[in-house]
């Protein structure tokens, strides 16, 4: 599958989600010659955070992007936890415009989990990736985000059950290095640390006869 990918786009609700959910895959794509872009929808900015925190997270994200091999990025600067307060059509257009400008054949999007921004960004990302035009992405995959995805309530709401795995044996070190750039986010909770990222990747690898892997839920794959 990877050999057929030319351009990939990762849509992240917040700075660090791209690394938490798909940092190893981003790195493997880039090392394989695939052009990777990242769209960050929400920012750690007022009213919930300070302007200083916002500037710090943007700086951290840019350092992480460089380590992972991201070629293009954009920040939409919607305040964190406020995506649901924005008119749906406006958010859809912002995300759709970037998808259209990049023309990726593969898009990685957040699984709709505990965080309201993740749910809203998932909805708008699916709209932007609809197969209603000739340049629609062939592949749309949902990634898991530690400290959010696994807090969904089993039996009461959708839970992450992956059906596609990408080997990141050779990329786990850079994934951890990229996340370590996020000094403001590392160890915010017990489940958000480079150790936890490695543990999850090791578990996903153990399910697939490799040392480390990242897991995805398929929204669409067109071969």
C-alpha cells in the first residue's frame, strides 16, 4: 500500500495529535519519498490558554514536523474546545480548502473520541474527503490518540477497533523524539508521555509480528 502513495495529509485537531496518532507513519512516509502535509485545526490559545502557551505549542509543533519530515503545514488557529461553536459550513470549508490545495491521495484523520474537537474535526474531515470529485483521496484512515481515544465508554459509544497496521520498527525513535519536542504537552496526564507512546506501539506491533506499529481504522481504501 505504501508504495502506491504519493502525497499524504494528516489532519490534527491540536498540535501533537499528529505525532501521538501517526508520528511513526508520517516519518515512514517521508522516508519513502512521500510528500507529507499536516493541517492543525485548533490551537492552545485564549480563552482556555494564554497567548504564550499558543506560541510555545506552535514552535514545538514546527520542531516536531521537521524531525518527522513534514514538508507543508498550516495552522487554522481555532481556539481549543471551541470547534463545535464554529458554524459547520465554515469549518468544513477551511478544511476542504486545504485538502483541495494539497490534493493528497491519502488522508489520516482523528478517530471521533472523548475530546469534542476530535469529534468535530473528524466530521469535517470526512466531509472534505467525500468521494464526490475526481481528485478525492483514495485512502482515508482514522488514527488513535492516547489519552483521548481509549477513554471512550465501551458499549455506550464508538470504540477504536483497528483494521490496518503500519510497521514503525525503524521510526519509533523519531516518533518519541518528535513528541519530546512538545514540552508543554508531555506528561500532562499519565497516559500522555513518550513511554506510553512506545508501550502502545509495542502492543500494536505484538498484534502483527513486528516490534512496533501504529494502528488505524479504515474509512476508505481504493486500490
